[in-house]
């Protein structure tokens, strides 16, 4: 699901960015920092329902100079998971994700690195895709390791 969302976002950026970059006459820099604490009910990596309480910190940096566009996103979070089934107890977790997206005249590069530990389960997901100036896509790297439930 995460990969599908990331790919959909990449496609959306590809459709939007070339028109935006062509209009830029000066360098455009954007930086933003975010912090949020929230609770939601969902399923964990093993399919067990529970209530998650997240504490998320993120940083977004973009540059558009009319020749290239750079999107650089970093997110770190911790959370507590209280399972609906009290016999499963409570898990704590932490995660870090870094996403980079670069567009220039020679094509695009998209990279996402996600590392997490949810209770005893380790989750590692890495993806990197390139497209050349003709739109030919190449999967450079995909790696996923999810521990046993």
C-alpha cells in the first residue's frame, strides 16, 4: 500500500512539475518543519486491530530553479499500539523515512528509504526508480524485509 501511494505521488509530481519548473525565473526554496501527535484505530503489520498513538516529526525541503526540481522529505516517529485483544498487550515502535525526488532535463530520480521496528517486528523497505528524458522507467532498487509476526 505504501509503495502504491508513493508511486501515485510520483506520477502526480511528474505531471505537475515540468510546467511549474518552466515558469520559474528565480530559485524557489521552501522549508517546513512539522510536529503532530494523534491517535487512530487501525491494523498493525501482522493484521491485528488496535489503537495507535503517534508522535511524528517531519521536515520538507524543496528547490525549484527552473532547471531542476528537488523534493527532500524526512520523517521520524514513535508510537504506542494498544491491541484490541488485551492478551496481545501493548507494543512500542519507532520509524524513520527519507524520500527524495529530483527532476531535471535528463529525467527523474525517486528514492524512498523506510526503516521501522513495531514491537518485535523489523520492517525495512527501500525503493529507487529512474526515468530518462524520454520517459523510460528503470527500477534501480527495491528491497523489503519484514520480520515474522
